[in-house]
């Protein structure tokens, strides 16, 4: 297998999707709990090794809130810019939002850390704003 630095974005997502589509072996050759643990580890590693590309939908995680965004610039292998997607609130208390392809606001810079996570530039991983490349979601927590 190629290392993450040599993978294209498509190849890195293909690996993740292949892992997500694996089925528990029907012959029972491995305990279900062991298989689930192996799958979680493999999925976690695949997510850490995802390669961003311009146009990729992503999610900025601010504690309990999530903002839909799109990768707008690859600065380097370990630094990218993302911009918020325009959204429309359908039901605030149910957390339903429509995400549009149009972008708004200034780009935000994220850097990839040694642990594989993308974190807002200048912030620590422990308390920082995290970027998720494997899904796009928008949710504003109504309890705050």
C-alpha cells in the first residue's frame, strides 16, 4: 500500500470506503468483538490518512457545533484553507440545515498534526477546533 503522502485524494477515500464496506466473515473465523475492534482501528487510520483536495466538502467541529465547509486551497501537504458553505436553517431545534455549494466568509487555515488530525492553525489539538474531511455536516447546538 502507498503511504499517505503518495496517495491521491481519490485513492485515500477509496481505502476508507473499502474498509467501511467490509462484511463480517460468515465462517466465524474471528470473534465479532475482535473484528469490530480491527475495523475501528482500520477506519481510524484511514481517516487520519485522508488526502484533501480543492472542492472537498468537510466539517469544522467547534465543540458541539459543526460548520459545513469546503477545501478551497492546498497550501502544502500539511496546511490547507477551507471556507464555510452557505447554509439555510430548516429547523433550528431539530438541527436541520440545507448546505449550499456557495461559499461565504474568509478562509480558515488548518494544519495536519503528527497524530493525523487537522487542527485550526495556532490552536492545540487538545482544545482546538478540528476539521473532519470524511463528511460534511452543519449543526448549531440549540442548547447554548
